[in-house]
């Protein structure tokens, strides 16, 4: 049996007194249900974590805090860069897994150990086509990051491979320039990529986009990571549906045999009428 130790990562970026009632409900639920595990707030340098820690102490929890540059919490692009970075995951090498629990998530039961014992390297709620409008019941993939499980060792392996590819391609381009072979750059890059990384230039271009600010971190982990490393395993739709719901929760509930998942994401944004029958609220 593999050794499993998970940490709950709660990203915060605003003062505690600015949290909505829904965010407070989400936070308190994480403390009630996941208190058997280590809990860690991550946030910007500018943020005072005192009130967050006091709230944790109310539930007999001594939460950790990891502080990052303000840049990573100034907007969604910065956050995406953080969650695609090697140095972020390297902060948690004492753990086998981390569970990202944004404050629009909600957990129903402590199934964390069970999910850590699977062979999946990344698990998030299923995506649907036209997800932003929630008009389609066609599942397009897996990977919502707001409530998601990451295997630390596998994440670091993927990011190491990406960095190696970047370095190799930069060297190749420089050498070809010195040899006045710029017109053959794509040809030689393709050959080298095939030899060293067992992939083609099309996939390499996708891999190189991981630093693109327009590539969301959950798309990177849900789609690109398994192209970078064939060993990286993203959960299938059946398991993802048991792990979490986001868009179209009514449909996933039926698909799941009318059983709630481990947790959910964006419960006040998508189909709140469905969620309010399961999530107590003073609203």
C-alpha cells in the first residue's frame, strides 16, 4: 500500500471580513469535514491571515500558511501561472497529494483518503460543452480546478519535462541561428523533439503553451499534462462524476445513481436551486 498524506490547500486573496456568507459556509464546511488532514491557506504577501487562523482555531485546527507574491493573486492569470509552476508544487513535497479547495467549493464527506489511493494524478469535476452557459449535456472532458486533487510527484514530473523541452528548444534555435540554418528550424526541432521527448512538433507546441497566460491551470492539468507525459493519468468521466460536480449537477446526480459526490464547485453560480436542498444556508 502506498504511503498517503494529503494537504487541503485553500486559496485566499481578500481580507476575512470581505468574505461572503457563502464563502464562510464553504470554509467552515472544509473545517468540519476535512479536519483529519492538514489544512493550508495560500495567499498574497499583502494579506493578513490572522482572522483566517482564528476561524480555524474555532474548529480546533491549526492551519498552515504559505505566502506567495502578490502578482499570483492579483487576477486569474496570475493564479493560473502559480498553479502551473514547479515551485508551487515543490512547496508540498512532504505530501503525496494536495486537494485544492477554493472558497466556492463544498465538501460533503471525508473521502479524501479513498481518492488518494486511486491511480489518478489529477481529478476534477467533468466539463460540458458550452459550460459557461450550461446549455449542453455533452461531456467534453474532466478537470475543473476549483475542487481538485493533484498528485505531487506526478505534477512535478510533468513540469520538469516541460522545462527540459523549453531549454532544449532554446538551445536548438540558438545553434541553428549560429549555423545559419534558421530556415530549417522547424525541421530540426521536430527531429530533436521526436528523439528526446517521443512526441511531435504539434504536441510540443501544445506543451510549450503551458506558460501562456491564456491557458487555465485546470485545462493544463486536465488536457495538456497527459500529452506531456503518457504516464500522467487524468480521471475518467465516471470517477470524476463521483469526485465532484460543477455545471449540470442535476444531470451528474442522476448519472451518479442519485448519490452526492465527494464535493462540488461553484454551487452558488450554477444551479443553486439544486444545491440548496443539500447545502444548509442562512440565505
